[in-house]
């Protein structure tokens, strides 16, 4: 089934939290709503879930008008940032709770719980209470509980933000592989661009209640459409037309007033006693070194996978990789 959202608007009094949202989520598709706090991504997820109303637009799922269907009857699986497990229930009991509410036969519940425990690799922890599980294990239980009822749509609200970096990296790979195997269309809210770029089929970049850009992770990173997207996703140097002309780059004919966005990996830096740039700082990040360069009144970001052969304060020259950069709306 495909989820189609058209012209969706949401108000809190006079404040417009969502502004004419248009979005489609296809079968088996993993979509990430990406943006800073307050951009409307969680509000959009809650509206889709039926936990919030909306004032304009429409939401259709497989031909069904979701405006006429309550949250309990939509058949969606929801996983929140807080795991929201029942503390008095074991992992197995938490997973089977939704099936029990639906009065499924006990044999069916037991078989489904066993299947899901294997899916999330928690067979040995079936009889443990939530406080006896790690954060990552609790989140696996929460995901298994959402999957138990075979949801038409899986909704994830920053499910990994409370976990430490190593556990988060491992679990996001597991969630993605699980979603691929099950083929459940999924919407995940995140403010973590690495999560969005590594997990999503489609990234929806949001700002101030509106969608700035929709595209594949590669599209969002390599071809940002607006200044916001270029700034928020990864790091960019944004140059005016006059500054871009210093690299011999001109905007497309008839498209003036735009900015030229440069990714740091596209900037080549060489020590040069007569160079127009001067190294402001060098930050060692392990796999890369990030370099800030003062150049004609601008600060240019560059990255190299090798240790640079110069120090802070050194004069340098700058050139660009072939095809580097993209023009974006200001």
C-alpha cells in the first residue's frame, strides 16, 4: 500500500506547525523525516499516526481516507523515543501484548512472539523484565512489539537517540535489514543526518513546518536544492556569485541570485608561499582532517584523508575537484 499526503496543514491556534505537506511513501519504502528540533517532523509523524488532527489536506493509504479512521483502527506500528515498555511484563509479554488485546489464540500469540524474538535476536531474554535489559535490547523489544500486529505502516520517532553511539550504529543497521526483509513501509523521524543518509530510501528534509527537499540520500547530499539543505546536511561553504567567479564558476544562464555550495571533500589544498589562502585551523577527526582556510574574506572548508603537509597559519592555494559544487536557492 502507498501512503499519499497532499496539501496537509496543521495549526496550533494561530501557529502553523505544518505547511501544505506533499509526500508519498511507497510499498517497502523506508522514509526518513530529517530536520532540526521544531521543524515539524514529529508533528507530521503524529498526524500520520492519528495522534494529532489536521486542518487541511488529505491522507490516503491504499485508497482509504485516514481522516475517517481513528488511531486504534489504522493498524500502524509505532515506536517512540522512550521505549514505553510495560515494566511488570517480560520481553515476551510486551511483544505479545497487542495480539492479546486483539484476542488472538494463545498458540498464535506464542508462535508470533517466538518468531519476533528470533528476528530481533533476543530469544535468550524472553523472560527478562525491561529493567534487566540494556537500552538497545529494550528498543529491540519495542520494535518487535510494533511488528507483532503486522502493521500496514511502521512509524519510528527518533528510536535510537537515547542510545550510545556504538549501540546506535549497530541497531540502525539491524532495523534497516529487518525492514527490508519484512517489506513494511516505514517512516522514521530523526535529527541525525548520518542515520537518515545510511538508512533511508528517501530523505524528507524539513524546516519551519515545510518540506525543503525530498530525494535519495545521494541526491540530498550531492544536489541540495536550498541553502538550508546544503547547511544542514553535511558541511558546506556557501559562496556568492562573485566569490564563485573567483574559481571560474558562473551560474546557469538566467538563474542569478543563487549561492554556490561547496562540499569540503571537493576542495583541494596545496601549500603555496604565494597562495591567496591562509590556514585558519586544522581539526584531526581520525579518518579525515578538516581544514578551515581564510580566502578572500571567506572561510573555505576542506577535508583530506591524509594528514596535511602544512600547519595552521600556512599560506595555501585552493582548487576544486572537477564537477565540484552545486548552485542552490538562497
